[in-house]
C-alpha cells in the first residue's frame, strides 16, 4: 500500500490533487493506480468523476478516526 499526504492542500487545489497524484503515479510506474483511498476533503465531485473516467477505483474517507483507519487496513487486498 502506498500513502500520499499533502497537509498544505488549499481549497482551490482540491479538484486537481488526487487526479494529479494518479497522473504522477502513471508517469513513474507506467500505469494508473488500480485503486486509491483518500480523505474526502482531498478532492471534489469533478475530481472523482475524472478518476472514474480514468478507470481508477477509489474509496473516500469521511472519518479519520483510528478505528476507521484500522478497519480500512483490515480490508482484503
């Protein structure tokens, strides 16, 4: 699992941030990520639609409590 964090994200960058990460991943690995898990605050509906068009599966997190993070970590690969 890869983890990407950008604590300095401002509202104007939200739509492009997750899409930009997916494009960066493709540039580095040669393929788009198969799936991404990210904070719901890191994108907008337009960004989600772009990921969908790219064929990237995603899960957005609304809660960032330790229990939720543990639950996510226990999901099957």
